[in-house]
């Protein structure tokens, strides 16, 4: 295993044990509201601190983009993305976590000069560790992953997420949902985008789409999908899926059919993710 990936796995497992311990007594978890339908717990923050501690001990020159602490390096805020930056969602699926619904994970991706090169997604409820290094394939625990061979949208199982934070996206989303639901085998919304992407890589879904995602939701999952032989892009099928706040991930043939269906929709400019776009990307 690549040493960078090995360290990320250690960090993800550390976060996993914090989540597992906290999940034994969810009544005691303090929940704060960041925004409408956007919650954070002290567990999210403890997980992020633990992940950054493990990674910064091994790589003191690297930067961090964490959902809870923003863009930092050595405890100081940064104004632009450095060449090596770990993109972290300490708990993806916080709303599930707070409700004791066991669909959440930690997601850690390393971006080097604008390219995601290492990825770990860890689901502590199932002890499932999804990993990828660029050019070396994607794995679930020790099993190599491949996307499904599905080439027909009408037979595809598709994951998605509702734009529950950005209500102005809802009408557009509902139109997409209506159009797609008549044309696919099934649509699912479990509530953790990083896991959704890992599941495309693992062949549990044939495709996934969502609007309003941030780089920490998608960074690690995108590498898992491409290393498992799938395609990832924005709704136009282009490469701007980390900072445009819209993403499609699927088997190659299903991806093309989803792009054909979703690209005509007019989308607003990204609200928050654009601020993290590295120079030249
Ligand atoms: C959320 C989850 C959810 C997705 C949201 C994300 P969080 O992440 O991934 O599935 O629909 O867009 O913000 O807030 O639980 O880390
Ligand atoms: Ca998230
Ligand atoms: Ca989160």
C-alpha cells in the first residue's frame, strides 16, 4: 500500500473508533445547527481533529481542507489551495449519525496539484474500508472493485441526494427526479454522498448524481469510481465535478445516458465550493 494511503487509513480508522464509541450513546451527543438543515456535532469536530493530527504528524508540509475547520496548514488558515491538500469530511451523513441510522462514513482524499491521488472512505458501522491510489485500482478491504457492466439506464439502480440545504435548487431537482424516475430501475437516497460514490465503485449502484455537493463530499469517492473503471463528471460530462457543485458518477455507458438527460438543465453558479478551486483548475 502507498505510504500516503496507509497514513490516511490510520486516520480514517481513528475517526471510525470515535464515531463507534459515540454511537453507543447518541442521546448524549451535542448537536448544533450550522445552517438550515445543516448540523454539526462535537463528534464531527473530534473526528476532524483526530484525522488532521494523524496526517499532519506524518506530513507537516501538507495542507488541509476540512468541512469543519476550513482550509488550514499547521493550524493557520490558508487563502488558497496548496499543492498537497487533504480534503476531509470527518462524518459524511451527520443527519443519519445523529438519528442512529447507520449510514455514514469518514472521507479523506489527497489532492496533489489539482489531482486526487489517494482516497479512503471508511464506514465504521459495517467496518468497510474503501481505498484507492491513482493508477493502482480501488479496493474494499482486500477485494478489488469494479463498477458494474450495466450499459442500460432503464435497468440501472441510481443513487442520489436531495438538495435539502439549498431550497432554490429543489424545483430543478424535482424535474430531474421526475424525468429519471420513469427511466431507471430504481432511485435511492441513503444520505451520505461519499458512501454513495463508494457504492458506485463497488457495483452496488450503477450510477449516482447530486447537486450542491462540496469538495469534501466528492474528493475521495471520485477517485474510487474512476479507479474502479467508472466515469465521474459534472452535469455537462466535463471534469469540473469537485468545484461546480454538481456531479454524476456511473458506469461508462450509464454516465453518457445520465449526462444526456441532465445536461439540458440550467444550474445556478456554485454557491460555496468555487472558493476552494485551485489556481488553473
Ligand atoms: C451531506 C451528505 C448528504 C448529501 C449532502 C451532504 P454531511 O454531508 O453527504 O448525503 O445529500 O449534500 O452535505 O453534511 O452529512 O457531511
Ligand atoms: Ca458531507
Ligand atoms: Ca460532514
